[in-house]
C-alpha cells in the first residue's frame, strides 16, 4: 500500500497504546482487539497513511466508499465511531482533528513496528498543565501547528495577549506527549519579572540546579541527545534573554522540538511562525439567529463559558446579536470573551453589553495607540476589574505580589490588613475564584491557586503604582519568613526532588521578596531574616550559587545591632556551606565558616557549635590540611560528651575520615565502623545546613580504608552500598562526592573502566550544577588512566596542569593520585630526573599537611625512579622501597605493603638480597584473607612462581 508521497505504508503501526495491523485489518489496544467496523477501519488506514496532513472529505469518501455514492453524514458517522474506539479526547489523548471546511487530520505519529512501541505511562514524566476538555475554534490551528512542529522542529505561536496561544500550545503538547514518551517540559515564563532569571527558570524546569548566571551550556548539555518537546510559554517580556537560548538549543540539540508562545516573533534562525488569529466574529451588519450565531467560534466560546459558570444557558435569537456585538468589540480575543461571559451570568447579556459600552468602550478607544501587548487584553482586564466590588479589587491587587502558585493561608496572610477583616478577605477570595479571576491549580490535591499570568501582570502594575505596594510586599515577605521558619524540620527529611516539588513555588516567591527587601528602599531587616530562614531549603535544593548571592547581600545589609547575633551566624554558616562547592578560592570560604563559629562559641550551646565545627572540618579536608582537620574532629568528639549518642557518631565519622586521609588505617576502620552503628534516619534536622550526609561520607571512607587494609572484597561491597545510598539521597553533592571517591578506589584496584565510569558521572554532576573544582579532577583521572594504559605523552602535560590548578584552588582530595601518576608518566617517557623532582615535591607536601594516606606509594615509586637513574647506588634504591614497606606496615596498609614488596623483589632479584625480598613478599601474600583475584595479588603470585 503506497501513500500519496510514494512511501511504503508499514504493515504494523503503533500510536499511543494502539497497534494497527494493516494487512490483517486488526486494531489492538494494549494487545487486546478493538471492535471496529470495516468502514471505520478503512478510514483509519487512509488517515494514518496521510498522517499530519489534512485529508479532504472528497478523498476520504472516494477511498473508503470507492464506487459508491453516499451522503456526507456517513463519513461523519464513521469518524465519530472511530473516535469512540480510539477514546479520542479522553485524558488529553488526541488522534483525529477536524479542519472545518476541509476535512480531517490524523495528528498522532504512527510508527512502524521496527521503530518500537511508545511508552504509555507518562503520568509522572511531564509537567504539562491540564488541557481543556473542549477547545473551541482551534481545530485547524492544532492540526497545522502539530504538523509544522513535527516537520520543522521549531514553531512559534504568535498573537496578541489573551488570544489562546497557551491553550493551543498545551493541547499540542498533550497531542504529542506519546511521541516524546515522558520527555515533555512546559517552561512557564509569564511569572518571571527579572529577565536575568530566565535561564534559572528554564534550568529548574529541566531538573537542573541554578548555580551560575549563565546556564546556557548546562541547559544545552541536558537536552542535546534527548528526544524532547520543550514548550516555552509567554516569552514576549523576556524575548531578549530567551531568544538566543532557544536558538542555541535548536542548533545544538538536533532531537529537541521547540514550541514557543509569544506576542512577537523571536526572529532567530530556525523559527517557523504560526500566527494565531482571533476567533471569528460575525460582521457588524450580519442578521443573526441563535443557530447562525453559534457557527462562529467566538460566540460558541461565550455561550459555553456562561453555561459552565451558571448552567442551563441557551443562546436565544434575541441575545444572539448582542453577544455578537460583545465578541466583536472584544476583537475575538478568547480571554476577554471569557471575562465577559463570567459577568453575563450575574448581570445578564444585555447589561454586560451596556457596561462594556458605557464604562469601558471609551477607555478602549483611548488605548489604541498603546503597545500591542496592551491594546485589547488590558482593556478586557480593566473592564473586568471595574466590575468587581472594592474589597475584591483590593484583594486581587494584593495577590499579584505572588510569583505564581499560592495556597489559602498565603493568600490571606498577604491580603488581610487593618482595613480588611478575615471574613471579608475569605469571602472576596471565594468570589474571585468563582469568577475565574483566581484559578485553582489543576490536579493539585492541596488546593493551591494562581492568577492567570496576564491578569497578574495587569494587577501588579496597579499595585506598584499604589500606596499599597510597600505594605503588600512587607506582608508577602513576612509570610514567607514565617513559612520557611516553620519548614526547617520538615525539609530535613526530604530528598532534593521532594523539596523541589514542595518548595519550588515558595522559592520563586522568596526570590521576589528578597529582591525587594535587600534593595535600596526595601526592608533589610526582614530580608536578612528571610535569607537565613530560606537557606536550609536553598541548600537542600542545591541552589548553591543563589544561596551565595542572598547570604552575601543579607550580611551586607545587617546593621550594627545585628552583627554578632544568631542571625549573622546563620547567614555566615549558610554562606560557608554553599561556598564549599561554588568557590574556587578558599579565603572567603574559611572566613564565613570561622565567623559563624566565633559567634556560636559566644552565644550558642554545644549542639550548634558541633555542626559549625563540622563545617570547618570539611573545609580543611577539602584543602588537604589534615592536621587541622584532625584537631576540629577531636573538638567535635569533646563536645559530643555533652550531647549524646548521635553527636558521638558524627564526631567518630569525622575522626575516621581524617584518620583515613592521614593513613591511620586501623584507627580509621575502628572509628568509621563505630560511626555507622547509629540506626538509620536519626540525624539531626540541622544536617540540612551542611549538605553532606555524614553517614554516606563515612561509608565512602570506610570502603577506601578497607581496600587499603587488604579487605578488598568487603571494600567493593561497601562502595556499592555508598553509591546506592547517595543515589537515594538524591542530592547532587552526595552523588558527586560518592562518584569522585569511588573513582579513586577503582583507580587503585586497577579497574580502569569502572574508574572512568564513576569519574564521568562525577563530571556530569559537576557540569549540571556548576560545582567548583570539578574539571581538574575529571581531567586528572582521565590522565591517570592514560598513564596506566601506556599513553603517557599527553597525559604528563595534563597532569601537570591539573596539579597546578588543584593546588591553586586548594581542592586536594585526588591530588596524591595525580602526583604519583605524573612521576610514573615521566619515568615511562625516560625522564627519570624530572620524575624524581616531582615525587620529592609531592613527598614534601604530604609531610607538611599530614596527607600520609598514599605516602608509602610515593616512596615506592621514588625507589623505582632511583633504580632508573645512572650512578644511584642500589642501597639507596632499596632504602626508599623499604621505607615504603615499613610505613605501609605501620599504617596497616596491606595493599601498599604488597606493592612495595613486589617492587623490592624487582630491584633485588639480581642481587644478594633477592631471596630475602621474595621471603618478604611471600609473608605479605599470606596475610591476605580475600580478594585473591585482585591484580596486585595475581601479579605477586606470578613473581614468586617465576624461577
């Protein structure tokens, strides 16, 4: 069977939950046969053969009823039967659209069997607003936009405000959601008042975390290889920011499809514009009956909305011309018509028309020269606003201070003031909801509400020009302060994803409130308190760069009386924790943490000091100053005597992590195992301030200590447990840390493939969230792998660059691995003298800061380097390797001891010391109780077996 373009029609087609077997003439839904008449089946085959194309009624009748003369009602009957069989229009599914005056269009993409079935369950995967059950007058627009989007990938729906652009875009999204599986994202830009926040809003919608002012690369990386539909709604007020972002996505993400709604074109490469015209209205001189009037979609929309609001509304012949006048005066703008219909139920059709003429029409005429975005919709909104009671107006204006969604508690907190009592506000809100000026969020069981975006913009303009602006903003910020303070304990029990779902709209409001409070003329006292209250949730959501900004601005706003108080302490603590992952330089990081602790030591009890000391411990761990980190860990242990079991387990985890880093493996194993004995789920709520789950960090350190101590099998089990635990935490910092630490474990064990896998996951998280210190660590591990696989040439230069970068940024966790690999790479490229200088420099650094974990390895590598330098005595070579052997033995580092023994055999096998070296190696092998298939043990046994 050939289609009209000569393309072979597949025998088996899939769309949504349906499978159409053409040759067998059978339709199935989820594997079950769907009863369908012969003519309806023929009709489906013809339409799918010409999918995304309007098929005229003549063609359909010619192909389905070939050789027969039938009435057009037969076609309509079969289309209706087919739609019933497909459940077309149920739960947003759309397969066949009617194009008035032309024919029908199959809008779902039918795929051949070799392309695979599309998943059906999309309920958790997209964020599309609910689609209207009936979209009046837009069938042709839906068909054209859908077809153009699928063929061109980038379509902008452009038209005046309130014309229905969002309605059409959402309907297209629901039509195509099967085609994109669960990858449909609706980016709402209408509530963005500051264009600089556009990329943050886009990133948050995509599940990324806002970390930098320029997130373009992160956004493009997130969608580059995904078959995704992105709907950008209400772009006109941020067009300068959103246009280049969309153009870049279109150019660099070839599988991404983009649908835009805007009051003006973006004017960028790749854009295909669909102008959304007003709903058709009757001519002024038309003589209308009710039946004739209902052929116009604007009048059908009016009648349907009045009926929905009041029930039992039937357009009469008498009212038909009056309604036509209303729709014509409103230029067929859907939103304006809906406002008018909302009043018709209360005032009647005739009075509504009189109010429009008497109170509003002159004002409309006076605004014809206004900017296009204000010409008709603002007039309709202004008229609707004038019909409200004074209390309703005041409440509605005050609610415009919200960025988006709000609940009843938030609404009353902002609207109630000395001039409005509680009962009056609640009654006004109920009335505004019934009049559709406040809209309930669809599918939200918690009963949350929002203003239509255009309504909010209109009202906010009125608010900001009134004397009520400052009091409303003050109440808004005060409400948010109370809300975030009340949520601290609850937030500590949530994952990052749960936090986004619970607090996403509140964070949007906090941004607006903080912008106002901390700006000149604002309320800095409330702003600083709000920043401190919101900090735990910003940290939990990993909005770290944003946390930096607000904490710094809040600290700068503090007056003399606030300095040295608990408020400053909380701000400094949050700043220090966010800087840990976003700041390359450590000076500001230390200053913030140290200032917080100095205040706490004066005004706080031991519990809060314990958590602040933990922050400084993390800082010194990061910069590789393990002697100082140990001192802070010991201070935690001393404080824990006053605080109980949980505090002791925290202190033990810090001691174990630091002792592991210092090469004190036996003590580290003892401390880490003890720290993990505390039952799950008992951590303090204050842990949210400090980003890293201490149990997970302890488990990661335990895995590394176990491996170095010779418990290699157990180490791998614990590392897998730590990775799973970090994934369950769903926090980017935990996931990043777990993959970084685990990559080093696999580097040591020689499993280079898994090491590369985990460092790539680490780098992916770094890129997504713009964490500091990531690129040098990622490149360094790649270079270590290159050295290990004999590709030393380029790796040496990369390692030098990474070492310099990490030392400059004081991010030293993986540095010893890179220093050892650099020396090995230099040695492998016949630069033994350079290798010796490099390893001696590394040894001096470790001695200075207490970074002794890999010191035995450095001494061993130094001995092998000396063996390659002419005129170096054999005794000096043996001395370096024996130093490694003895230090490893003292540390309980059985794996390092094994490697040192292997090297000793290599350098002594041709000397009189060869027999003794082999005896040492055999004794070390005998002390292993597991991990016999590990590369080091396999190599050791092979050496002993050699003659």
